[in-house]
C-alpha cells in the first residue's frame, strides 16, 4: 500500500471451506510479507501455515504505517 492510513494492520488468512460435499483435508499456505519494498531497508518474512478446518482464521503478522501510537 503506497498511501496507507497511519496505524497497525493485522494480516490474517481465513479458510472459507466449501459447501460442496467433498472430503477436504488441511490446506497449506506459503505466505511472504515484504515491507519497505524496493528500498535499502526492505525486509522479507516467509511463513508456512496449515489451516485444518473450515472457518479457521490464523494471524500471519502485523504491519505498522506512520505514527501509530
């Protein structure tokens, strides 16, 4: 986000599941968060997450923009 409002943003993933009658197993996600993209202080953080059940929500991380106090 180039012009985000100042504050802390929580990043989450949500397993919506399906209403179809199928046998679904856990879902594996690979998430990469990049802050200060293209700048000398760019940082990358990679995580592998597993969502096991429909409607499960997992926190991936937080990103702060501007003066957030």
